[in-house]
C-alpha cells in the first residue's frame, strides 16, 4: 500500500505541487540476484522467501512561465524477513535486499526558450551505495557497491506539431566508471574491487520523433 499527502498552490510565484508518500510492500517470493563466491560462478535469480520494503518519497514540482523545477527524494528500507532461504544460500542472518539503494535523489531544471520550440534541461541524480551480499555467515563480512552522483544534459526541439528532435548526454562527467565494490571484512579492514557489473559511464543519445 501507499499513503500520500498532496499540497498544491503558489510558492515563489510558481504553480507548486508537493507530495509526501509512505509506501510499504511485502512479497512472499521476492526474487534476488545471487552470485556464489566461487571462481567462474554464474549469477542466478531465485526466490528468497518473504521480503519487506517500506519507505518515504517526497516530490516537489515548481512551474513558472518558462522554467520548471522538479525535486524528488526517496528513502527505503528493504530486507528479507524470513531467514529460511537465506540460510539455504549460505547466509545465516537477516539480510538487506541486494542492489537496492537506501537513498535516491533527483533534481531537474527545464527551460523553454522564447518561441516555444527549444526546451533544454540539466539533471542531477544520486544513487546511494548498494548492498551486494555476504561471502560468509559473519554479519560483518559484507560487499557494497559505492554511491554514484551524475549530471545529465539534454535538449528537445519541436520543428512543428509532427517532428521533434531530442539529444543529450547522460553522466556528463563520466562518473560511472569510477564506481567500485567495497568489501568490509570482519577484522574491520576494507578491500576495493571492480564491480561485477560495470556501469556504462558517459553516453550520448539522439532521437528523431514523428507523430502521425
């Protein structure tokens, strides 16, 4: 379920919409990506029994005549609530769901240029560190993927009501390639490794759209 409070009105001369949402989810057969700690082992999706996720999301949107500001923040707590399959996977303790960040933040600023044909935007994204798994049954022995902050730029030009050209760049400063895995060891030391699934880093796109 989710429960939301929505406020709409004027703020700083802008049409404003602010929504605060509490969400909660329970799954009896939550699938998870699991990689055995063995040489050349294959990652596998399999059900990890009961999982519980709850969190809060805040969105705040402001629209002036030509400028639009969108802000969003999500906090969530995901964990397996039944330990039976966790034990089958070689982990004897309650575990955070893998590849699920605790915090996700987003901010986007759009500007519609005079003439109402060209729209440009800049966007900031933050992805919190993500739990990957445990190599032993010791709760102090954990793998985490480091956090990631990126900036995106883009533009959209409407030639007429039928043709639109969009172009942009994601991860402008190429931060995706700097993401690494952190291995926290029981002796309170850490090791750093290359991620099993490297992120793409800076990427470009262009789309020509025709409506008929």
